[in-house]
């Protein structure tokens, strides 16, 4: 069974900054590691085929309902991105 790898608290607490998405009339902004991970995981999942999505959905549901905080939080945030 596949699982969703999510860095732990130590990795997610690093003070890393990445350039965020820039819109034409806004200045560039920096994002933290968590936002970068959520954005890229969400984009990857949204590119899944119809056949792959059943497995993705199962993995996300299992990830929400377990005790690893960062994994559950990431899964919930990815669900929110997909719902938008």
C-alpha cells in the first residue's frame, strides 16, 4: 500500500523560505516550507488521472485519520485545495 510521506516536526520547523507565486501587480513574496510542500503536493495530486484518483483519495482519507500531526494536517490542506 502506498503512503503519503510528510516530513516531521523538526523538518517542517526549519526556517526555509522560497519565492512564492507572483501575480503581475504584486511584489514577490516568500513562502515557508509547509506552504511550498502543500502547493506542490496539491498540484501533483490534481494532475492524477481518473484511474489514479481512487488510490489518491484512499491515501488522503487514511492520512487524515491517524495520529501523525503533520501528515494529517497536510492531507486536510490538500483536500481543501482540491475542493477549491
